[in-house]
């Protein structure tokens, strides 16, 4: 099945496209039997021995066995392990409710912060921005967030966002910006050095030296989504020359 998936990398898949394990009738006694392991990312799901596309998009692959569908979707569906930007909406006992842009709010325990104990509670207020990771995300349970990694360290997670600007873009643009050596991010760093936080739920937070530069960076990121590389360089050059 993995070979059939690899042959489709870079092609457009539609909802309902199925990839099935091909089982051989003979068993070799000399060669070790290798089981195929496939990790399904956004847009793909396992159905028994099949992998089914549940939305349209371009099939992408990352070594060794990760596959996902890249699309211009704006509605976010939580997935385990993804890092997102959330907005704290309510405090209910020992749990915070966080808006992540999905169909329902996620829960965040006060113990899910680095160094947090029953006596040493984190300073989290309603309206704060949190950069968190999904610990639980499936259709049968309430989504649950944590602000620590597997070793109990914050590692960049937690409350943030003082003085910056939060805005929303498509999920496809976020994944493009998170790609290693992304040209949009490199060109922005040369133009206006800034702090940039990317949430896989389509939320971006940016902070530059001044409010004006912060707004310019946000507008450039939104405009870059549907531009070619040449159009983007021309726009960035005009901004650098002060022609806008």
C-alpha cells in the first residue's frame, strides 16, 4: 500500500479515494515478513486495512511513513500532537476552556504547565493567548490541551502574546510557513525582523518593532498566500523601497 501512496505524492486526491493492502497468497520461509506502517495525517484516515481520503487536496509525504493532504481548508479539525494557538474563554474550577477554532472548545488543566502544582498555580486569565499541544483529539472525546512536552518541559509552550497581533489565515498557508527553509519567512526576516508564532489551527501571531511594522508584516503574510514567488519578491521589494 505504501508504494501505491508514494506513486500518488504530489497528485490531487478526492474524498473517497481508497488505498488497500495487497496481500500475497504465498509466504516466504527465508525472507522476514515486513509489516507496512503508515502514519495518517490531516485528510487521511484508517479504515481497517485501507487508507481513505476524507477531503480533497494534494498528497504530501514526509520520511519515513507520514502522509497527509495539503488543502486550502479554513475550518480546523483538532488532531493529536498538533500545536495550536488558543484563546482562554472561561475558568471552571481546575480547568480552563480554550477556543481553538474547532467545532467545540478544548480543556486545559492548570497542572498542564511547567512547574505547576496545587499550591503553585499558573497565572492564566480569561482572554490570554496560549500556545499548546493536543493531548487528546478525537470525535468521541472532548479535546484536551497541554502546555508541556513529554518530559514535562514547556519547550516554547504556554501563555504568550503581549503586544502582538493575532490574525487568521488558511491552514495550507500555515503548513507552508512551517516548512524548513521557507522562502516567505526568510524574505520577511530580511525585511522586518519580528517574532512569529504559527498555530496549525490557522492562527498566526506576529510582533515587530512597531505597531506599523507589525501591521505590514501581517498584511504581507496574508497577501503571500495566493502569489507566485516572483510576485511576492516584487511586493517585498516595493515595501523595502517605501513605495507602498
